[in-house]
């Protein structure tokens, strides 16, 4: 494997990881911001108030976007990794 080919596959792998993690991270950001605003407005400083809804929302989005993540990962493997293993 050439160095340029290795870096190209590494770049594509990192991009696939970014694309797959974007929905979960975006929901965590929005929910965290909303709960932080709620805490600032009501002066409630409870740690579980930030943690539990954020994890619940992230799990819901993970469940909803699981097919998208699987297809993205499958596309990456069939287009980049399997041809390298096969030697073509």
C-alpha cells in the first residue's frame, strides 16, 4: 500500500466517522443548550437534570439514525477497505 493511498483511506475513514457522529452530537448540543437555558432561568442546579435528558435524547437519535449509520459504514467498507484487502 502506498503512502498516498493509506492517507486517502484514513481521510475517508475520518470523514465517515464525522458524518456518522453528527446527528448524535447535534442533538446533544441542542438538548444541552436548552437545559442550560432552563437551569439559568429557574436557578435549578441539579446535575442529573442535564445528564438524563441528554443521554435519553442521544439514545433516541441513535436508534432513529442507526440505518443511516450502518449504510454509511457499509458504503465505506465496500468502496475502500474491501478493495484494499482484495488487492485491486
